[in-house]
């Protein structure tokens, strides 16, 4: 039996013992890095375990989640997302009110916010909420509504939402496609949240791994020039030039 197989068996046992098993806690118990845990699960095709918002959860029926986009995307480009999270997490400061978009890169940002930072997190996504509630110095505001199973977000069932009265100091916005034609995502249900946050926030930060560039998805929510900061694992010269011309700070 390989070391990875031994760790997976240990992870299954830990998942059986704990309702909320976080990657960080599992890594400590197994005396390995968080990235090792993520790689083990993502590369094992071990259906009893999957990652959701930084948590290790059991999936008793793999067919149940065959169309579940959050779980599908969670296992892609994990090293790139980890790199983005390291950069973005340091941008959250004491007393910030931060809007966190949905998507599988956002939990990496939250995990890398220093533990001593006191901030308020505003979100509308289940996996992001789970990541935020792990931060002891974070006050969490969940914009509720009806839960959409395919991407684990809440959509409003009444006209008013917390974002109508909150002006975030920063917003971390994720994207499935970035091009000079616009910034896009897969799901139309996300668009209103993203647009509202961009309009209300003092500083808009776009995060996406490099596979998202030169992609145009179904749901348009803004121009690249709507953002103050762009964070990725790699940004081509074409987009670096665009950022320079439009006063967008680029980090990679």
C-alpha cells in the first residue's frame, strides 16, 4: 500500500469521526501539508471523499454530484488557486468589510487571511460561508434566499438584500472567463450579486487562474476596466498592457 493510499484511509476515518473536517485540521493530524491533502483527494478518484469550501466531506453517491459544478471545479487548477490565495489573502486588513464572491478560488483567499485580522465577510455562497465561519475573527453576513444546488449559491426570494445597505471596503470577484470583450461566468444566477458588489465596493479585486483568460462564458457581468486589481497565477503581456493602460494593478 502506498503512502497516499494510507493517508486516504486515514482521511476516510477522520471524516467519519467529524462532521466538519477542515483541510488544515486534517493536515495537522496526518503531519503533512494542506497541499498534500488536497492532491491526495483530487488525484485519487476516491469517490467517498471530496473537497467543498476547504472541508473534506463524504460523498456516498458519486452520481448525485455528477452535475454539481462546485465539486467539479474544486478539483481543477488547485496549485494555481493556492498561489492566488496567498497573494489575495494578505490584502484583507483589520476592520475591512469584504464581499466574497462564489467560486472555488475564493476559499483559498479566505484560508490565507492572517488569523489575527478582524474583518466582516459578506457572502452568498455555501462553500464560501463554510470557509468564513472557520475564521475566528470574522463576522459573517450570509445573503440568503433559495439555495441553487448546481453551484451552491443563494438567490434572493425578496427584493431587498444585505448588499443594498452595505458598502464593502473590498470585493473579491471570481470569473470563469476574462477577455477584452468582458468578464463572464457560467451561471446567470450569479450576475446580479457580482454587479451589485462591484457597484457598491470601494475596491474591486478580480481573481482567476490563468486558464480563464481569452475565455467568454454565457453570463456577462462587467468589463475588465471595472476592476482596480487583477490577481492570477500568470498574466500574459496582452493583459498586463491592458491593465497598465487602464490603471489596474496586476499581481501574479
